[in-house]
């Protein structure tokens, strides 16, 4: 079935439900623009229709993450109330995906994408399960860490892959390679974020995501072991990049280049400093990498 493009119409051209859809899409775009300069930079390399869907996905993820990562707590909500708000957010997402409507503009935009792309509850449920784990778990076993990374990051890659491949024909083998690459890339992004946010997660949120790692004695060996795992994920995702459609390949390449650069900066940062500071990629370097990705450079 062919659907019309999901994009914002010129001002004054939309009315009724079309206007509501447009405002929801604009809201999600605004959320992402304010929360992530790196994501905003990469998304500009996506084809316009794909960009809209990816923004709709990430805006939902961002708002859900904010429920459990401090904003609700800063507003004075108890742990029990935060958990109830997350449950309500998930329930509203499920309802919107079933009906195509939500009073929450970010959820409404996500539902537009989920219904169009065929994003199932099999992907949203693990995501909310990981968000819920942040309400109750401060440390992880190897098993719970694997489940957390899958739900908080790998399924996001799989949602995005639905948008990347929409309207394109791939073989079963090609799709399997892209699914594997999407999962590895999501895992790499999450693990890099954990590694650079060691201090903020522990001191600010009381969380230690990496199983078997004691922050009080975090060592170069710990750092090297974690980076080796990230390197494996990045290599696997890089191998899948050429199989992506041109409409998304450059944007995903830039995302991987940015996280690859961040990984190298973490590698050159002493373990003793890593638990006290947040490593960043300077804007000038981001712009250089963006130009390279726009020119077709792959990691």
C-alpha cells in the first residue's frame, strides 16, 4: 500500500486532523533539536520523509527517558509516582498506536510513524521495560545488563531500521545483516554513553550500569575491557552500513563516525579522569565529520 509522505504542510494549508498531525511532528522535531546537537546534525543527512519518522521515534524515547532520569524527581515526584507516570506514558503510547490519536503530541507523532512503519509492541515493550528498570535497579548482572541494553538501545535501532527500509526491497539475508548492524550500533551508542557518563550516573542517579565494575577502583584494565566490547559493536555495525539505502546511509555513517570519535577520546582519557569528567567531541570536529559523511565517507 502506498501512503502519502509524512511531512509538515505549509502554514495555513492544513486543518483538522492534518493540522494536529503537523503540530505533533513539529513538536517532536523541536524536542530533538533542543536535546541533541549530534542527533540533529546527523538527521539533516536523512531524506526528508525518513527524517520525520526518525525524529518522531527519538522524541518519544527522549521524553520517556526524562521521566526516569531526573526531571520528574526535580519536580518533587516520589519514586512511586515516577513509576506510575512511566506506566501511564507507556499505556498512552500503546493506545495511540492502536487508534492513531493521542492528547500527548510527542506520543501522537510516534504513533503516526509506528502505524506507518509497522513498529510493533514487540519493540516498544522492551524499551519501556528498560526505562522501568531505571526506577528500581541501581546495579546490573550480566543478564540484566544485556536485557537493559537491548530494550534501551537496540530496539531503537530496529525501530529506525523500519523507517530506513520503508519503500525499499531487500532480501531476507540483506535484512538479517541490517538487523544485526542496527542492534550492534544501538548497543555501541548506549555503552559509549554509559562509559562517558560514569560519574553523572553514579553520583547523580545512583546507578552503575556495567556489571562487575567498581567505580571506586575503576582502572585502565576496566576501561580497556569495556572499550574492546564497544569496538566489536562498532565493527559489526560498520560492516552493515553499505547495505542501507542511500536515503539513510550518510546519516547513520555520521552517527557512527561521531561515536567512533567519542570512543577514541575516551580511550585517550585516563581511567582516573574518566570517572570525574564527561568526554565530549568539540563542535569543530563534529562539523568536520559531518562534511566527511555528507561526501560519502563510511567508518
